[in-house]
C-alpha cells in the first residue's frame, strides 16, 4: 500500500516542503534511505545524512532549517519521532490480525475467551480465567487459573502468567516474559532458609508493555503493581511488592528489589539497580549502571553508584578518578621533596649550631 506525502501530512497535521504527490510504501533509516520509503530526522547528530538520503519523504521538526538543498520532500511536524510512531501505528493497524482458536490449544471449561480472539497452537488457558475481546494469545503460552486479561492485549509465545494475576487492556507481553513467579522470600532458620509462601499476585494496568524475558514477581501479600502506561525493556527483574508509577520507562537489565515504590514518569537507563524498601519520587531520571541505596525525594537527573543528584558532578568525578594515578605520583614526588627540604633544613640548622658553639 502506498501513501502520498499529502496524505501523510494530513494525517499528522504537518506541512509539506517539496513534492506533495510523491508516494512511499515503507520506512528506512535516514543513513540507509531508499527510494519509495519514508524516514525521519530527530537527532541533530544525523543531520548530515538528510542531504544525501535516497528516501523520498523525511519527517523533520518544525524548527529544522536546512543548511543546503535536500532532494527529498520534507514534512514538518512538532516532533518527528512522535510522528513516526503515529505513522507506524497506522500501518500496524492495517495488518490482518490472526483470529480463531487452534485445535491443539487447551482452554479449561470454566475459562471465558472473548470474541475475535486468537489462541495459538499449544497455548494453555486455566480454570476460571477470563480473556477479553480481540486478544492475541500466541502459541506455547501458559495462562494459569483465575487470571484476567483485558481487551486488545497481546501475549507472545512462551509467556507465562501465573495464577490470579491481572493484565489490563491493550497490554503487550513479549516472548519469554514471566508474570507472577514467586518473589525471592526466605526466612533464615539456623543455617537453612525456609521458603515464605508468596500469596499475592501481579497487577498490570492498561497499556503496559513487558519486554522479552522480563520477570515480575508476585507479592508476598497484596499485589506487585505496574501502573498504566509503564514500558519495561527486555531482561528486567521486578521483585515482590514493588509498585511502578504511571508512564515510567525502564531499559534492559534494570533490577528493582522488593517493596520499592517508583513514582510516575520516571526514566531508568540500562543496568540500574535499586535496593528494597525505597521510595523514588515522580519525574526521576537515573543514568545507566547506577545504583540506588537511599530514597530519592526530588525529581531530577541522577547517576553513579551510589547515585549523585547532579549528573555533571558525576562526570567531573569520573574525570578526577581517571587522573588519580597521576595525582598519586605527584603527591609522592611532593612528599619526597618536602622530606628532602626538611632534612636539608635540619642539617643546615645543626651545622649553624656547631659554628656558633665553636665561635663561642
């Protein structure tokens, strides 16, 4: 299916600079632009590619001013990256979705599957589970007993959803993710550890996306809660009784220990680690590989291990750390020089005293 620049501009409320009739049928990266495709420029670091791209249409921000001639048609929008996401969602909606229940799928007699759902090969749906309308349950998924899944949600292959967990509307669970596994709860008894039953569940509110092989542990008592609009990357560990606020995003390999509360609209880079029983304010941004061991009460940017509240100070400290060997050598040289001067002063004083004694 082809779309003209004029059609795209109308859909995005954008303005055209160039040929409004040019048509595209796909997407490409700006540095690899191909004829018949649309690309975008959001990061100024990639501006050089726009002047030679072979793509026919480029989405740019309204404030973009070309430094020289561009052969492609430009569509100016408030935010080119958001506009690209909008277009891609439009294309996604045009794709034919799978429908129907595979004969090899197991669905318990007491389970309810809504209309226009797809349940794939060897999927398992347990007792008293309710699947909403227009859901996509891919092959080899396991959905336990008493689970609830809202409308238009997608559960990709090899996802496991344990008993009594709740998944909201329009959620996406990517391959291999686990929702509702036991939290890491053990009581020490002498030299042994006694398992503490994890009797709670996990609640994913609407529009939550869970990356591949990410695990979200069920609560000891109550619920581990992932609020509306949260986006979790691949290979993330969310421990028992954690709560993550609305529209928070976390990059891969982040780990959140038990009973920590994360605010709304937070952003965590990759490999962030947060110890248990902390409170993180709304609007906190934490840089990659940071470690958090205390509450964060104010929004802002943090980085380091343990985190520092000023990212610039953190990078200044990194520069100083790299200079420590040189500084250590300088200090050692100064110590030797001070010792030499001290010895010279003592020797000079002794010789002066001897002269005075002789003259006397």
